[in-house]
């Protein structure tokens, strides 16, 4: 097996990906009777758990490291904190998964900042 060189504290050839889900808590949408896409029946927390299983499997691949926030981003404060963390970590890529169409501006903001 080919040995990987270490560069700047990490193995050369290892892709470092930083990610987050973006959505408000499902319960908060139900209280507002939010019926827009994907609809009031969409359980974002359950979907996040399902996606995380798949992301974890991908992260087990050689030369791949994916780190996803456990808590979804929705508030401006959580987005600012995420941007600061990403800038400090300087990953090779971002994986942003919005479940709420109103958060597209936040996705754009994150990608422009980092």
C-alpha cells in the first residue's frame, strides 16, 4: 500500500471536508403551520440522521475525512460561528445540506465568506 506524505500536519492526499445541515427545528415549523416545500410532514432531524449514516460510510473511505456539525445551522449566530471555524480549519471542501428553502441565502453567505 502506498504511504502518504504528511504536509502541514495532515496526510497529503487526504481530502478534508467540513459540513453542516441548515434548517430550523421541525417542531418550530409545525407550530407555525409551515406548509411550503418540503411540507409540514418533513422530519428534518430524522432525515439528517439518515444522511449522516451515509456520510459516515463515505468518510470511512481511504483519504477522506468529513466533519459535519451535529446541530443544524439556522440562526445568524450559528452561521457566523461555522464560518469562523471553517476559516480556521481551512478544509479542502464544504458540504452544505439545506432542508429549508429559506436558508439558501445562508448557504450563499457561507460559500462567499469561506
